[in-house]
């Protein structure tokens, strides 16, 4: 199998890691591990190559609707940039349209585009909110992410049941306490329901 230099390099690095932790990369169970890890990392970091304009693909529609749109309980999976361990949970997105709405399936796809990168949850939350704000140009956007970080559960403080919650509020969600409260109250029944 002839691989481009970048891929061949990644696989050899994985083999070196296996050696460094005291494993034998030539044993049966590990023979294809460098190839599998390469494929896995390419998928988990595919967000770097995502073209947001192509992803949205003109799925913006003129609509005379000015009430809150909420898409909640969207599964989110990412890799912590500090330890390259997964963090995962639920993402909740709301926006208040101002003449335009976005196709509902685009919201989870936008979340995937930003979560499939090395991330910190705080930046991920902000990037999702800013992206939706830039595309839809609504009166406001709110994003809340509740996630479990394996770098806290499996190592370090080893706290298996802790969630991290981050939020990004833009426009009327930031400026108007009633709008923000309405959004947060509508999340309450489903949060941590996984």
C-alpha cells in the first residue's frame, strides 16, 4: 500500500508511540492499529477541512417568523486539545430569526464542523454561536454545551460524574434577561438526559 508521506508519517508515529509505552506493534492485535488510529484521527479532526459555505449550501430561507427556534439535545463529540482525549455531551442552540431561518439539519452539521477539531469546550461553544450568528444574522443566538471530559474522568482528578457547562449568548440573548431566561427554562427538562 503506497501512502502519501503525511499518512505514512502518522502511522509511523503511532508505531513509535506503541513502542514508547512498552507495547509490541508487531503483535497480532496491534498490527493494524497505526492505520486505524490514522483513520480515526482524520475523522475526528475532519472539521479543519469543512467549508462552512458548502455545508450550509444555501439552506437559508426567508421566513416571517420571529419567535425562538431551539434545536436541543444535539450529540457533540470532540477531542480536548490539552490531552487529545474525548469530551462529549449535548449541545443546545437557539436563535431569534430576523427574516431568515436556517435548515434544521444544518445546525448539527455546523456543530460537527467545529467539534471535529482539537478543542476546548469554551471555544467550541463560542465558535458555534458566532458561526450561526454570521450565517443567519438573527436578533440573537444562544448556545449551551453540557459535556463530560475524559481527561477529568479517566486521569487527573478522576471525577466520573462531573459535567462542564459552557454558554455563549449573543445579541438579544446577551442583552435581554427575559429572552435568556426563556431559553434556559426550555432546556431544563432535557439537560443531562443522556
